[in-house]
């Protein structure tokens, strides 16, 4: 099976993407999860990536078309995709103008139920698939220290000030990390007793950092504007088991749709 994967969330060769973004190959969690999901394609499935700015693939040469991000699609491209009927795996808030594309798609995959519910105009029949990740990279069984951690892009939506206030009101030592290498963030997660993520203004679909923090054994402090995985709060081992099944579930939907 040949799969065309359309997204702008791909590495561009840079190792420094600017303030507030991850250092290294991937600028953010969406890019990382795209690479991980493509790498998990089962035997017999070939994946070819296409950046929207380079044009859409010819669907005649592919068995399936996956759209992994919509933000860079032109109006003309959206109209063509409606005819192609792709699989949508989106991990950001979507504009209501894309409703025809969502209703025409073979399968719509959201990162969390909360994210799906945020889009009242979207189809009611959908799948849930958060970001896959290699759980072996997350610290486990590390002695916890009495401090709270916030880590994310330096953007008002990520609730940096809200997290700072939460810790201040409780007299809890607080560490803020932004524009930091991922290994530094994970090391702090391993030691932090609390991970605080209180997004502001806009729904945060299913932050990868919340998944990582729970795997690291942190007490996660968040609010209704953060999407959570279905087994959130059930402990690191349950979460690890859930994450192991994600790639096979996703590729099953792609192959069977």
C-alpha cells in the first residue's frame, strides 16, 4: 500500500528553530509525532511525504491520502482534497471553514475527545489518537523533589503566567523552561513533583508535555482547556500500555478506511 502524507509539520534541517521552540531536529511536538507515526508504518505500507507548498500528490498513484496538518493548505487545495476524501489526523484547533473537508473525509482522527468537542461543526463520528512517543526516553522511578515545573513555548496560550501564579499561591518552588533542549525538560520532569499546564484562551488539543509528565510520575495540574488522553490519571503503567497500541490502531484505520 502506498500512502501520501500531506503536512508542513516536517523537519527542515535546522537545529535551532527560534525562541520558544525545541532545540534539535523537531521544532515542536507535532513534528515529532508526525515522524514517529510515519516511522511506525507497518510492513507493506510505503509513506511519501508532501509539503503543501510543493503541491498535492496525484491520488492516482496512492492507495490512501493522509492530511496531517491543514494550516498551510490553500483554498484550492482544500477543494481538491474534498474530492480525494483523505484521512485527517489533526493536532491543532481547526477553522470552521474546513467543515466541508472534514465531512468529506474517510476518517477524522482527533488527538482527544476534548479537542473533538471543541469543534461543534465537525462530524460526530471520529477516532481518537494522541501523539505516539517512545516511552523509554521518559525518566521513571526517579525520586521526586518538591518543586513544580512548567515547560512549553513562550506563548500566552501555554499558560506560563497562570502556572507561575499557581505555584506562588501555594508557596511551591517553581521552575520555568522554554527554548530548552528536550533532554533538559525530561530530566526536570523526572524530578518535579508537579507539572503545571494551565492553557489560556484557546483549547490545547492534547499537549505532548502532559503525556510525558504523567509518564515521569508528576502530579499533573491542568484545566478544562487542555485535552487529555483517555487514560489520563490512571498512572504511568496504564498510560504506557495505552501508548503502545496507538501506532497499530492508527495504521489499522488508515488501511481499513
